[in-house]
C-alpha cells in the first residue's frame, strides 16, 4: 500500500483520500496510477486544486479534508498522481 513518507501527509491521506483513491469501484483515479492521473495533471495544478476545493465528479468539496490547506492538497495530489 502506498503511503506518503511525510507523517503529517500520511495521516491526512489515510483519513481523507485513501477510502476512495484505493478502490477502483469509486471511479476515483487510484493512488500511483500514473496513466489515470496524467490527463488530469495535464490540466495543471491550479485546476487540480480547484477540483478538490469545489468537488469533481463523485468527490465531495474539499475531498473529505475540511482542514487541509492548498499546500497540503497539492502535496497529496502530487503523491497520489505518482509525482511525489
């Protein structure tokens, strides 16, 4: 199982991201699946952050992390997309 090396990010990931981004049936791009993340990442990080904050598809606004900062969202997206 992939988990961020940074303990703070790992805790946020376990609490807020893992439940959807590790289960294919949710339709969310899976953590580490570079092929699934590439077209999303091509939109640029500002667009990715906007999707997280406002919600996208089945993802609720703030991606279940009401206390995450934009910097934390960026780090989590980088981790999940395989970009670290």
